[in-house]
C-alpha cells in the first residue's frame, strides 16, 4: 500500500497505517492523530477496493455520536477529498435510537460511523474500527457482540489511550499472542518522530501527574484504591449530559463545593428524568469572590427548578450556606459538614448511584474524569475509612464532592407541606376585617 503525498504523516503514523495485519491494536498518547491515521487506512482500503471493481465495507464504532461525527468529518472525509475520491454523505438512524453517519463511494463502498454499544456492534458483516476503545461503555459486551461481525475474514482496528485496567483494551494491549500487531506511541516517541509539541509546556499546563502518566506516557494506573474506577466512570458517560440546552424542566438537585483560593468553587446541577439524574451543568470558579459565587448560585436557581441544594458547610462554608438559606429557603438549602461520617455517607451514596447507572455525566471531559478518579479511600491509623485526593491545579476532587452533594440532595426526602382549608368562621372574620378596612378608607377620603 503506497501512501499518497497529499496526506503527510509522521513516522509513527506511517508504521501504523502501512502495517497490513488483519488484527491491529494501538495505544497512542492523547492528540497524536490515532483516529486521523486509522481513518486514512480505511480510505485507502476503500480506494483499493473500488479500483479493483470491489466494494469495501467498514464500520467505525466511537464513544458517542459527537466522536463518530468527528471521525467522519475530521478524518475520513478529509482523506477522501485529499485522495480526490467522490462520495455521498448522509445521516442514518439505527433502530430509531442511535444516530450515525454514512459515506457511500461511487463503486458502492460504504463506511458507517456509530456510537458504540452491544446493539450497534451487531448486525453488520464488515471491517471494524474501534475508536478510543478503552473508554467505551460495556467494552467486554461490545467485544463479545463484535467478533461474529468480523469472523468472515474482515479486518479489525483498535486504538485508544489507556483508561485503567478494568476494560477489554487493557487485555488486548497486554496480551502475548502473535495474532495481533501491537503498537505503542507515547508523547516522547511521537515528538521524536516529528510531532510538533512542547512536552515541558504540556506537562506544566496539565499540572496533574496521574493524568500526564496515563494520557501522555501511556502508563496503566493502579485502580485498587480509586473510589470510582475508570470503568465505572465510563459506564455513566453520555453525549447529551452536561448540556444546559437539554434541560427538560424537571425538578433539579444541586451540589455546591466551597473553595476560594486554592480549591475550586463548584456547582453541579442534576435534573431528575424518570429515575435517572442527568448532569445539566457543572460550573467551576477559581479565585472568585463570595459575591461572584453567590451570583452564580442565584443564577442556577433562576434557570432551573431547584428542589433541593446540598452545600459544603465546612470552614468558610458557614456563611455562604447561611446566606443561601436566607435567599432561597432553609428547607431548599442544606448545609453539610464534611465530617468523616458525612463524607463516607456522601461517597457511598455517590458510588451506589454510579454502580446502579442512575446518573449521567458528560462524555470525554478529561478534567472531570481525572477529578472523579482522584478520590481514594484509605484507612486511618485507627482503621477508620478516610477519603483523600491529591490537590493540584484542578482542585481537590472538588467536582466529585459537588456531584456527591447533589446526589445526596436528591436522596433526601422532600419536605411535606400541610394544607388546612380556611374554616367558615375564620372566613367570616376575614370578610368583616376587609369591610372594616374599606370603611376606614372611605371615611378618610371624606375629609380630603
């Protein structure tokens, strides 16, 4: 397979594209062009098939609808245009639930991009590209549903950055069989091969050693002490979460973690849709004045139907909680002291909601994922459980605690309000007072 000069590649990308093994799995650092490279291989495969009077069939399974669209628009279509290949593009619906994109070439070759799940993995006989496979929900179920699709001699391409050890991508990359071509390209290798990146600048800007180790150095992080594993985080991510415009007008529950100088001030808005809490918005402020923080919270109460709000009352949180209760009602705003017992309760409720998949969080938010994974459960010298998180420029697991406070607010039984109808006797007394008031006003007008 010859690479066209119209599509320049770095050496590590050439090694990936030029390898023609049937099964290939690649682990690449963030933003090194793994999707770009693999969609080029798909375009070249389709070009070769069309030139020989055949039809190529490929299916791209991405993390979500947005990622599937990016693989098409920022990868495959660019390559087809560079190769001067004509094509038609249209949207498709899969079983009236999942939306995707499809490109059709003049000779009948087709490439379909869909969000990955066990259902979309079935029903095709095609070559398959699993994009960012370590981040797919139910990666093992997708894998089980997928293999019959490619069993008749089709090719399989799998690429991702690491995402902990509890997924099928980890199994594929650490396997020792010779059936697979395995390629690993960390940020150092990519830069050596020509990728124009300032490594020191990237590392300093990220300011999170765990995130740097996983996203750029491709190290498998230990999941043993993480309260929320990456696999658990993956399971509740959704394309439509975290978008305020998707608010449906249902009751909302809000969590607020207080931070002023070093940590973040975070407001997490959950909307309850059926029995699932959907993230509608996560607001993060750093170094904001208390007036700015109050304004941000008031704005949330204006834009959403907030039934209950849980706020961190620890330390400097005393006054913000009192002020919020005065503005929005003491029954709507609950202050929570971060004692050991309360943190255990919040963390347990939060983890249960993740495990039961009763929450939805934004898909692919790197800062949020790192924050959620940062929280660790350790034992104190007395054996009592403690929750700790390394503090960095992204905070002190502040988003996580805000999310847990909102989940706690949703689990708190609503306040019952009693209604007592006005008795006939009280009504008559009220009517006499109204008449007397009108009489006094009339009497005063007579002297004017």
